[in-house]
C-alpha cells in the first residue's frame, strides 16, 4: 500500500523561520544604521569642504577680508552675495538633520528661505558659523581657526562624530568615542558635542548657531 507524502511546512516550522528572520533583521538593523550614519558624516564633510572653497573665493573678491557677519550669516553671505545659488544651496544642509532652506508651502527651491536676511534662523542651515564680532580670525594662523561646524542644535547632526571647517579650508571630524572621551572632555552626560559659547571644546566656543 503506497503512502501519500505530505508537502509544505507545518505551523511550527513557519514560526521557526519567522523567528530566525526577525533575529537576523534585529542584528542587521544597527549595522545598516551605522553605515547610513557614516555616509551622512562623509556627505556632511564634503558640504563643509565646499563651503570652505566658496569662502576662499569670496575672500578673493573682497580684498582678502572675512565676512563681517557672525553666526549663520557669516556663512550665508555666500548666498546673499550671489555666489551660491539654486541647487548649490544644498551645501548648507547636513543630510543627518531635518533642516530646510526653502519656504514650506511657497517654494521648494533650495535657498529661497535665505532671501529675507532679517528672518533667517538656525533651522534653515545645519552649521554654526564663526562669531566674527568677538573672535576675529588670525590670518597668520588659519589652520587653527575653526569657522564652521555641525551645529548639533537639537541634539546631533549625526551620531558619533562632529565635522568642523578650518579657515584654511580643511575639514576635520571629531569622533565622540575616540577623540572626546579619550581626551577626558566632559560632555555632561550628552552623546554629542554642543557647539557655541557653552561648548566644552574651545574651538567651538567661537561659533554661533544663530
């Protein structure tokens, strides 16, 4: 007498497979998130590099003088003076933030939010700019003068690292674990580096987020 072989999976087998897949997804998610965040750090660094190059050109056109503005306006003179326009305004946004530089409900053209110089605010740009009123830039020591950085205003632009731009156009990345904690810098329980007058890092105290 022949027997009929059963095909398909039992409920238990299906549940086992689902459990394994869920476990694998759980393990893979942090890895994927870390990879995405590192990608944002790299893109952000490239944006600051572009800002540094544009600032060099701006200075050439202004007799080697730095902008007289401070904070975000120190950087946004590049748009105000017509040097950065249209889609190029994307350099003012870090991909790890929700900042926008267009006017919601009116225009999605990058940079439209910068047209009204008097109503600029820090949600329109992801970077803090030099407090040029209180901290004049030493032209003979530009490789040590920080002029911009991730503003980290609402926590952090991206995990684990803060990018910052020197006056000579070079960009560095401060790693939270390798650089900050190993140097014994007290972040007061924060997992990011605050930027501005109250920052625990001297270079960042010379920046403003508004």
